[in-house]
């Protein structure tokens, strides 16, 4: 099973991906994790990414696409994977489609968690409060001002993926405002229908 999760930050993509990885035994792949792993492994593409990141620049689509291609060739992806945070743009989506077509392993579905942005701010505030109460360290990108910027960036760059995947017939939309178990049940129902 090869899936993409779409939805703004805080929509619950990571939570749902974790549940599916446990159920289906397929990895959740996030670009941040893949970039760090490629850097640490010292692969050719990882060294290119390291040079760009060390210079404080954004990693180009070409490098990100190559890291994804390298990662999905690993054995743990032979039964599928869940992409979370990639693709971020329509050009990345087109590159991914070609990559998967060349590998003979097309996507099964793109699952979008639809959420109310106002309610997302409440979710993030709760997550910050719970993290602090538990004595944990709050992620910088979960602070309210940073989170608002992430939402704007999502709307501008990533939200157009919905229309792209709707045009390919791969988009499956789920109400992400329901509780975790209800969202999981709806995702599983959607996957069973594939």
C-alpha cells in the first residue's frame, strides 16, 4: 500500500500515519527524517543535501526527489509506505508520479484530512500546554506565531495538491475534525474500498 497524507500542520497526519504503520507494517516517510538519514549515511545525494542545509539554504526539489527515490528503494518499503510532508508542491507530485511509474509501483491513494484552521490553533495550543505540563520541550514550529506561518505556507504551496490529486482520481477526503478513532475508522474504510 502506497499512500500520501495531505492536510495542514496539526491535522493529525502523523498520528494517523503511525497507526497505519503499526497495522500494515509499512514505514511512514517524512522528508525531514529522510534528509537527516541521507545526511548521516553520507550517500552522494545526502552529502549534496548536507552542503545545502549547512549553508542555510532550502534543499531543491531535485535533491528532495532523489532522496525520496533512494529511500523508497529500501527493503522496508517493498510492501508500501506512507508519505507525510512530501510532496509539498505540484511539481514534486509530478516528479513523484514519474518516479513511481518508472519503478512500477503507483500510488494507491492520497488521503487528505480536512480540518477547520481555527480549531487547529486550539489543537496546537493544547499540544503545547500538554507538552509543557509533561515537562517536555515544545517544538519551535508549534509556537503560535510559527504555526500561523506554517498554515500560510501550507495554503500557498501545498493546498493546490488537493486539486491535482482530485484530477487524477486518487484523492480521498476524510473529516479530520472527528476524534482520532473515528478518523482512523474512516481511513480504514476508505482503504478497504480500494
